[in-house]
C-alpha cells in the first residue's frame, strides 16, 4: 500500500508539472519550480524505491547533499545563462 501511495504522489507531481508547463509562459519562476519538482521526485525515489530510508544516516545525508548540490548547480546554471544571454 505504501508504494502505491508513493507512486500516486510521483504521478501527481508529474501531472502538476505538465499542467504548469502548458498553462504558464516560460519564466524564471516556472523553471525554478520545475527543477524543484524534479528534485523532490528524485528524493522520493531515493527514499522509497532505492531503500535509502532504512540506510545508515551517512548515506541518507549523502543523498540529501547530492540533491542540494544538484539544486544549486541546476538553478545556478540557469540563472548564469540568463545573465550571459
């Protein structure tokens, strides 16, 4: 039952992103929200489908650090590109 709920949450996040993508014009806010949705989905997949939630604390912190690094890298790359454009 737990995996079904997690799967439903992942599907709803995907549908929410698709709705956002088709209903709003491209902007920095939309791009940042899309990146955030993707990273939330990655964290859910790490925790639920890759069984990190039962892993030792250092591995949990390492996966969270990876997500934070990806967030900073992706958002930073986007805004650097906007500035350089």
